[in-house]
C-alpha cells in the first residue's frame, strides 16, 4: 500500500499540454520528419579524461599501469558525436556492462 509521500505516475501528468515544435514555416515537426537520417552512421565517443605524455613514457607502460587523467572521480564525462561535444554525463553499470547516462546537453558545441 503506498504511503502518504508516495507519488502515483498518474499524479505526474502535466496540467497544460506541451507545445509541439514548429519549423521555420510554422508546420509542426515530429520524429517522422527525421526518418531520412535514421540510418546515417555516427561516431559516439565518451571521454573519461585526457593526459599528455611522451612516446617514450607511453612505451614504458605495462599491464596494470595507472595513467592519471585531468578529471576527478565523479566529475562529468564529455560525450562527443562525430568529434563534436554534444553532452556531458556519468558512467553507469548496467548488469555487467558499462554505459553512459546523459546529464546535460551542451548547446553549440561549447567546451
């Protein structure tokens, strides 16, 4: 039995309808308008951090070596699509695989 503080999914409905996105010509746009690009391959990269080192240092690295990155534990990672920064997120564990949760969309490819 739900407690007094529990919220039912039906309680989360919006009081006013969300406006539909419109194009420059005033027509309502839907996901179907993007159907032509659904099959276009893109490269998605999640960057945990970066570092700089000389080739000689790189060649000395062995199994189990630790490389210090420019990010702290828990800091957001950068998500790139086709080498363009589009979002920031967090690393998550889904069953036995790593994944990414987007926490922030970056507008205009800002760094």
